[in-house]
């Protein structure tokens, strides 16, 4: 399959079947099953929509703490002034009005896996046949880290605007520190592409400045050839890449990070701390010991510890990358499995997902990387199909334009 057909097959099919306007799917009057979805991001919004599309008589309640969702995808372009947070903001009106999802803006404070019930901060309690959790990520603690002085900007919104402002105010010969957390983390190419974007911006706006990329991992974690060429080519005089650097603590007053390789000082410090599943999943007893993400059965994304609770997106532990595109795919596998289960059947025994990923190498050029994952019965995991693995050989302006189309299609499939 060629690349354009691949992208269209990722999202295009169902959108194309729907009438363009005046169409609505009201909530079922006599529901056959009830599902509570926690978190209205890339995974949660998609599973809510597709449960309603595929499960006519399934009542869906989505609980999300923010009235509007800000996409982290594309958010590094806010740092270079090419996008705004407003461009990346999506609401829940279509899920509510078109798909008949009950949307509650509130914070889930407790999940009871045995009763299949949730408590909201407002005091409200809800019960269902199944719960789908998609609360994204939270960060592990780094002693001394102050995210107003050293923003992560890894959950887009105020943090992204803050980092953009700090970059704008940086001295002409300033030093930017950017850290890469240990794997697994959301958007594997993300920190490297952010380094490239900032470096490209530095070259024209503050040519005496530089960026030090402190990678906790032993090596560049993805697209190594591309990023190595970018770091040693157009950004050789701007980016200094250091691997195996663990951040031990931060001193916000001195703008210094203490690392296993000694102290490092910067003028603007973008620390992306190590990730773990959204705090709520750990509090719900779905994670054992030192695990950071929730073990799931990838046929339905049901938690291995609590079968009536399903976990999708960045919070679950699978062999697929932590990415919005994959969260959207996991949501569809989960919605399909639930609809089959409610009808008295079993989940599809051989699900397939796909991942498309673009990395910005400059403010006008990007690369791409594709993979298809298929269920492997022997390991009960999603395994990349070798023939499907494909990547661009270089960064181009055409890829940058395709990236905008891919993003629009992904967000439309999730929120429209
Ligand atoms: C800079 C950057 C660039 C990226 N680029 C790409 C890219 O190019 N392609 C790609 O595929 N992915 C990309 N990603 C990754 C992508 O953003 C995530 O993988 C994706 O958002 C994960 O979806 P999710 O549903 O698991 O979590 P999220 O989208 O983060 O959604 C979680 C939602 O849960 C809500 N929530 C959490 N706890 C509660 C609670 N207790 N009660 C109620 N609501 C709650 C949150 O408010 C949030 O809305 C990028 C990420 C970053 C940071």
C-alpha cells in the first residue's frame, strides 16, 4: 500500500460514510450497557465516539477535568511561533451533540474496580458495566524541580506558552537545556524534534545561543540516522548532544541541573521528567510494585488486574509507541471489543493497529515513519509487521505539508 493510501485507511473510512451535516445519534433510551470513559484526550475522546458509532445501545459518559482539550501534538511549533495554543484546542460539543456522549467536566478522584464505579471531585458517583481509563501521563518527581522556572511543556497549554516566553527572553548568547526522559515516554521522537526546531529558530533569531540535549537514554531512541545527521549537519554549531545523562535534582534559583555527569547550567531549562501512567490508575490498584504503566490484554485493553477496567493510550503498557495516533487506534480496538462483549461475543482475536509519525527537522521540513502492528498469539502482544516498517530517507518541505494534513485528519477522527 502506498503512503497516501495508508494514511487515508488510518482515519478516512468512517468519516467518509457519515452525512456531512444535520446528522445526530441520540443517546439510547433503553441502554443495553453503560460505559464510563475517564479522560477526554486522544484515547478517551476516540473510544467515546466509536462506542456510540458501533454500539447503538451503549450509553457512554465521558468525564474530563478540562472543558477543552489542548493537543500536545504539534505543540513544539508554538515554541517557534508557527502555531498557537488556540490552534491546538478542541471542544466536546460534537461528541455531545452528534454522537450522544454524555460529557461531564469534572475530575475523577477515585475508581472502584470491583464495583465498576467512580467518584468525582464534585461528590457525584457513577456506576457502569465497564470503565475505560485514558488519563494520559503524569511525571515522576525530580527533587528541586520547579515547573514555572523549568517548564516541561510536555502537556501542552500554559506550560508551552511559558517555555515560548522564556525562549523569547533568553540572552543572545544563552544556553537552552533540554532533557530526554528514560524510555518509555510519550512521543519518542518528540524531544529530538523539539531540539531541531529550537536550533533552527536559534540560527536565525539568536545565532550566538546554543542548545544542550541531555539524554537519559544510552542513545537516540528513534530515527537515529536522521537525528544524527541533523545534529552533525545543519545544527553542528548549535546542538550539543550528550547521552547517558541522568537528572538527579534541579536548582531553580541557580538554573542548574545536577546530573550523574556533574552540574549543568542553562538560561532556559526544559526538563521533561520521566513518565508514569496518570496518577489515578496507580491509585486504583492497577499497577504493581515499581511498574510505571498498566499491564493490559491487547485484545480488549482490559487491565490484567481488574478485567472490567480497560486502559488505553499513554497509561497502558504495550509494545506500541506512546503516541496520539496509537491512542486513537487502541481506542478503536477497545470500542470494538466492548461492543462484541456486550453482544455476548469475544473480542476480535487478531487486531491490527497502525502508527504514522512525523518529525519536524526544521521549521519547514519534516520526516515520516510508519508501522503496522499485528496481534501475535505466541507472545500475546502487538508486534510490528516487518514489511510495514517504512521511513523517509530525508527531511522535506512536502513531508511538512503532509504532516499538517495528517494532523487535521487525526484530530477530526478524534473530536469531530
Ligand atoms: C511535544 C509533543 C509532540 C507530540 N507529537 C506527537 C505526534 O506527532 N504524533 C503522535 O501520534 N503523538 C504525539 N505526541 C503524543 C501524544 O500527545 C500522546 O501520546 C497522546 O496525547 C496520548 O493520548 P492519551 O489519551 O493517552 O492522553 P492525553 O491525550 O494526554 O489525554 C488525557 C486526558 O485525561 C484527562 N485526565 C487525566 N486525569 C483525569 C482525571 N482524574 N479526571 C478527569 N480527566 C482526567 C486529561 O485532562 C487529558 O485531557 C506528542 C506529545 C508531545 C508532548
